[in-house]
């Protein structure tokens, strides 16, 4: 890590990644047990009636936070910063080029000294993305 700090390498890299998760739509717990099992802690487990799917894509560098995108599968909505989120389906090469790449491009134009670092996801390596 000392090498990166000496040469400024950490500041010149923009690391990006995505994380998908299921989000409970209702609060509370459902307990499934028999009558005499009410005090058995091993019998208590949360059960969610409905889960929402959400993905967060973002970037970070030695200069601070990079772009951030909330990707909610399903109905469109408004994000924290007023951007339209959701209703985009799954993340694939086409949706990456339409939704994610413009954020990366805007960030790199504003910070031309930075280099983009992505994982080896098939979305990042698709022919449409690399073109």
C-alpha cells in the first residue's frame, strides 16, 4: 500500500462494483411453532411475505465517492438525488451501456486523471461494452 500512496496510484484509480440484495417489504416477524414450543428460541425465525429486489452500483477512489446508482427491479421510482430508478429489468450489457456507463463517463470526464477498475463481470466484458 505504501507504493500506491507514494506514486499517487490510489488517487488515480476509480474502483466500481455492484451488489444485489433482497429487501423485506413488511416489518415484523412471523413465528411458526407448535403450542408447547413458544419459548424455544431455535423455533423463532423471520419470515417475509414479500421481498423486493434492489441493486446498488457505485464507485470509490482515493479522491472520494464516485458515482452511485440505485437499481430497483420493478416499478420506477425517484432516488435520493432525484434521479429516476427502477423498472430497468436485470443488469446486462445493454442496460449497463444505457444506465451505468453514462455515469462512469461523466465522472471520468470530470476527473480525467482517473482510471476505471472493474471486476471481471460478464457485463463489463461484453462486446457491446468494450466497443
